[in-house]
């Protein structure tokens, strides 16, 4: 939610009206004093959100109704939980929720969606009549009762079969002649960013889609937010073949998996670049939380555990509102059972202090 980040998205052409993200930031002021604000976008599609509402849009279409534009309160292309309704106090946050509905009515929006908000956001919007929806991500967090010391300690806390699988995967990468270099902040040069963007676009094209973020976006955040980037570069025989980009906040001791890409296929390289190298770095640098990004049940076998993420939704049409709220309630009940089942399949040995937080 940093201004530099949101501004870079807009000025680089990554999130602006031409790409279906029309920025309409909303603020509340009193006597010249800013009380609350949020990043609101008018969306003409549902790409780049990581909370999927395509079925809702299709239901509107089948009934001859218009779902887009819709209102989105989020950090574009960023499935990371945090404050979305920036407010000085609960009263201001509540006023912002009400203001959003007034804006939606004036603009004729079908709906409003707040994605990956924190507890204060969720509570304020639920009190304002928004439906709550849950999803699952996979994170590693430090064990507060018995902190993990290093990579070897983390492995020893895992079940034997999971530990052996990780060791085998890492061995395959090493035997392929892959070596990694970690570059942080200003140490990531222009040529490194160029290589990263080449890998980033190649990965999207390999999946038959176009990348969301332009090279200019990364140029801007490399300049304005340089302390918050960590790049792992994989080389074979001195030639760069892959990389992964991690966002970091040393003050909060948090890290987030962002993007990865490879110019050639190497077995298990994805796991090494996106999980093992970042986790080992986090342990060495005292980072206490690593979020692995959206989706991915396979991350559990690599030491990341399920965490519930929440969003809030307001539907203007009362008939659709009732149907969607009913569907969300059923979805939530199923998700609770799913998370419970996942936790029973923890890769960590049972007993005090053997987990990962």
C-alpha cells in the first residue's frame, strides 16, 4: 500500500484505465485533515486479483445484466494481507465503508470487493453488511516457543519422508550444476532487472498469457523501493538460467514470494528458487515470516502451512446479493473442513516445538 508502489503501477501503465484498472482513490477529510483513504479501482475484468469471481460475472451475463465495471479495493496483482482501509480510528474506517457504497451507487457499479484486508477492515465491512469470503495461502512463520535456528534445524523438525524429499530435490538441482547468488537492494543492477523481466515474461508466455507488469514498473520500484527487493539468480556454468524475486521488509522481519522465471527447464529448480533458497535466507537473516504467494497445496511439503485469508464483498442487486451470500457461506463451511484436513497432514513431526509457527 506504499504510495511509491501504487504510483509505479499507474505511471508504468501496468494498472491504469487502459489495462482495465481505472484508479479512483477515495479519501475522507474533515477541516482539512485526512481521516481515511483507500485505493479504489474501477475494474472492467477480474484479472490480477487472486480472489476469483468469474462465476459471479457469468451469472450476471446469463441474466442479461452487466457485472463490469465493478469496484475493487486492493493492491493490484498483490495477494498479500494487510490494511486496505487506511483510517485514523474505527469511526473513520466505518465512514469509509459507507462512502464506498455511496460511490458505487453514483457510479452504477454492480459490486464492491475488498481483497486481502486485515482484521480491522474485515470487521468494519462485515458490520456494514458486506459478505465475507475466505481463501487459503501457505506461509512459513517462526516458531515463537522454540525458534528454528537454521536450515538444518528446520529439516530435522520435519517428518522423515518430507525431509528426504527436500534433500533429494536440492541434490538434483546441485547435480545439474546450478549455483545461486542472492542480490539485495542496490546490489540488483540494471542488467539483473533486465534478466529478471525476461524470465518473468517468458513464464507468463509459457502459460499462454501476457504479463501484467511492464519493465518500467520494475524500473520505478527498483529506484523508489530498492531496500525491499531480493533477487535470487541461478547460474549454470556462469550463465544465468533462472531467478526469483522476493519482497522483503527487514523492519517487520517479513518476506513475500513474488515472481519467478526460467529460460530452460531444470528438474526441481522451481522449488529451489522459490522456497528453499528464500527460506534458508530468511533463517540466516532473522526473517520471521515468509509468505509463499497465492494458492499451491504443494508448498506444504516444503514447510509452508495453510493460513486463511479474507476478503469482503458488497453486491448492489439485492437478488444477487442473497444468492452470492448463500454461496459464500457454503464455500466458507467447506473451506474450514479443508484447512482442518490440511493441518492434519502437516509435514512437521508432532510434539511441542516441532512445527513452524
